C-alpha cells in the first residue's frame, strides 16, 4: 500500500513530524520490538481539502483517518497499535499512526521483480511476490525481509474501496505467470 499514481495530491493532506522531538528513531517504527508511544504531534503543511483517509507525511509512515482505523481494526491484523496523531498547535486529532508489531517471513524473492542487488546483500524490489501460504490470513502486514512496505489482503482492499476510503493506491503482487 502506498500513496501515489493518479491521486490528486494537490488536495491531499500532508503533515510533518519533527524528528528531533521524537523519543525514538524514525525507523524504529518498523522494528518488531515495541516502542512505548502514547501519542505523536505533527504540523499540517497542506490542508485535507478532499478528506483523504491516508495522511501523507514527511516520514512515509502509515497514518490514517479515524474511518480507516475503524475498518482496519475489524480486520485480521495481528499485533498492531494505533497511535493518535495530534496537530501540534491546536491539539486536534489528525489521525492514527498504524504501528504493526508483527512481520511475516513470506518474500518470494525468486518470483519478485528485482532491480538490483546491493553490495551489502539487500535487494531492491520493484514488484513483490510473496508466499501466500505464509501470510496466515492476515489482512494487513509487513514482510520481515522488507519492513517498510505495507501489504493488504484483497478482502481489505475491497473493503477500502466499498467504504470509499480516499488517498490509498494499490499495486498487485507479481504472480509466477507475470514474471
């Protein structure tokens, strides 16, 4: 799940988190160990003219509206927390950081479309393939092999579309036949 493509980004909300004010590192949010965070503060740099449910931000975290949170909470998501995000000056609730604590070891590197293999052994992937039998019917998850990308089930994607959630874009996983 990511924001991009044909979205009208001029109408999307964009918020900024001050990394110097965080009590943890920016990338710690992708670790499986739990960080004790009760709430976060941000600054709105672009208003939400189109009522987007995905909240763009400078740290590329998954931040969602109350409506999206309620839908995700009803899904099979494993260990997940929703950390409230408030506007710094007004203390108004903006949305929720989706903090997924579990990862799934399910990357099918052989059938993924890889751009390059780095000197340190990491692989740059442009199109993912996963071993679906290892996902355990989760509707929202991250891969142990690449924790910064979020994956959702087709069931959850259809629910997002049915409920009219705005600001999300989806990319199909690569199947063995497409490679």
